[in-house]
């Protein structure tokens, strides 16, 4: 069994305009990995491939119900992922 790779990350909610496309690309890749299960693939059989755009990221950021946090690598300052959390009421 291999040892998992550990990458030191910083969490940040300071999302800038130049972050939109990397966040959209990562979200699309995560969705595509998620739909590998047979049930989801069957549900989406006749639907076009889903991609998440920078417009989607913009709507997440402007939603009062959503709080986006990005994970940035400490060494390369590269966006490694993100999460959209519900804002506290």
C-alpha cells in the first residue's frame, strides 16, 4: 500500500477574478470523477457533458446563501480545490 501524498494547504475565502477559471476547471473535474458510478451515468445518459464555467463560480460567489473557500498549496501558491459552504443564518 502506498503512502498518501500530503500537501500543506492554506484555506482562503479571498477569491479573485483570476481564480474563477481554475476553480471552474477543478469543479468540472470533480464532477466528472463523481459521475463514474453506474447509476449517475444512467441518469445522465442522454444529457450533454456537464462543465462548470466561470459564470457558475461568479453566481456561487454572489449568492447570499453560499460561502466559497479555496485551498491553496503553501509551496506553489496553486489552487488545489474549493468548497461551497452554506452561510450561517
